[in-house]
């Protein structure tokens, strides 16, 4: 399984749980997963995250070749995600509001059953159109997803981790 990381996973980890400067083991572990092809960041998400000069964007720039998913998104899959996951008649404002979430889901959809979206978003099934959350869109498209803590458990993160 390849885990595709949403921007909020990295932003929240750095801000709330595993700051780059204080818990370097977490970031080394992620880099190791990237090298092994177990966790990647799609280009569209990467571009969102490197806009600043904070420790997270610096870490991403340093490990780009290990963490970046090296493929282009299929535009037909992005269109499918938007139509089936959000709505088939979205306005330009609604499309802008969704941000890059459809790209993330489309990258996972490209390999059915072989990719899992990791996000901190929670399911909100009553939300509609551009307000839908990633877990609900993934569910509707039969794309596996999990939250950050499930990801950490599945891939056995601990602060005692050391590279081999």
C-alpha cells in the first residue's frame, strides 16, 4: 500500500505533535518511508506546502526527491473525483474552495486498492458540494483513507525508530 499524504497531515504534525526541530525521528521516519515507496506527497500537495520558509517547507525541499510522488495526475480521474465526489455542476468559486483535494484523491484512484489517502479531515457526511471532506469523497469513490494516527499505527512509528 502506498500512503498519499494530505498537506494537513504534515502541517498538523509539525505544529501540534512532532515539530521538525523537536522530534526529528518522525521526519526521518517519513523520509525513510518515502525512500521505500510507502509514503509520498503528490506534486499538487507539495506545491501547497513549500510556499513558506518555515521548518516544514525547508524539510520538504530537502527531501523532495524522496517524498515526491513522481507522476502526473490523470485529468480524467480529477474530473471523475469532482463530478462523483463533489458535484457535476460546481461554480468556479466552489472549485477554488476545494483546493487541491480532488488531485490527492485522483492520485489514489489511479491505483485501485493500492493507495490510501492520509488526512486529518474527519467525515462530515451531511456536507455537500465543495464543502465535502476527503473521507466522504474517498468513501463514495471506494478509495481507502485513514487519519494520521491510523497511519502511524499501521506503519509502526515510534520515537525509538532508527534507520538501518
